[in-house]
C-alpha cells in the first residue's frame, strides 16, 4: 500500500480502536510511512510504539524493532497478536527451539514485526545481521534510543553495535525513539544512527 493511498485514521480505528491520534503521532507516522529516517522524542505514555507498529501493519516487509526491555517486548508482541498482527521476538528469554521457530517465520515471510534485543544484534547470533540482509526489511525502529549515547542516562554499550545493523541494511529507513534526551544526547543519537538533524520530531 503506497503512502498516498493510506487513510491512517481509518486504519488506526481498525487496528487499535482509537478515533484519533495523540500528540505528534500523526506527524511521526506520516514521516515513517513516507520511508524517511525519523528521530522521535515523545514522553512516556505518549504512544511511541504505535508510531512504528501501525506503519508496519500497513506496508509490505518486515519491521525490525530493537528494544532493551525483555518484559516490554513480550507484552507488545502478545498485544499485537491479539490484534491479529504477526509478531515475534528474539532475546535471551527464549530457547534454541523457539529461536528456530522465529527463524522459520522470518524465512517464510510470515512476520510483520520482529523485536530483537541489542545483545542479539551485538553478538550477531546465528549470523543475524547477514540473515536480515537477505530479507525484506522495510524499516528499523530503535526504541529507548538514548541508550546509544554515552551522554544518556542509561548508556548501554550494546547499542553502539546498532551501527552494524544499519550498515547491513543500507537505504532502509530507521526510526529512533526516546522519551527524553538533552541536547548533547540528541546530537549523539543522530550521529550514531546516521539520522539528519532535520528529521527530528
């Protein structure tokens, strides 16, 4: 579905039951559907997840979501599945057998959203980066993006490895999302993830 053919208000109601967007959600979603790199600063509870979930449901390909929060990953995947959306996650909480099951789903183009921990990216488990390169990844969403910055309040070294994911998927739009970031942290996030300053929402 092309960006100019999508009635995002209708789709919002269809998938999530909401009549209208909150705050900057509509602006962000239009940017993402337009295949643009986007840096999103939105307060906790502002609906950041919907900003990449809705476009993932409406467009072809796989959206890869990097998240450091295992419990949140599971909650979001469970919620998406209740809405009939094919989603899965890869992190340290699942077995080798479950990992193989997710791999099969991706290989057969059955998933719309794949949540991956930064540790899995950094370790390049089962050559994950090369594997994703061979799939139709339409965007990469990096949640808790402040973790990428040494100036952030919750710096995680594994997030520095996300550049390798971006390099593996050249031309694939990336979305960085965080609830808070000071000026130095914002600049570092943009530089680390290769997002132009004018793409900040």
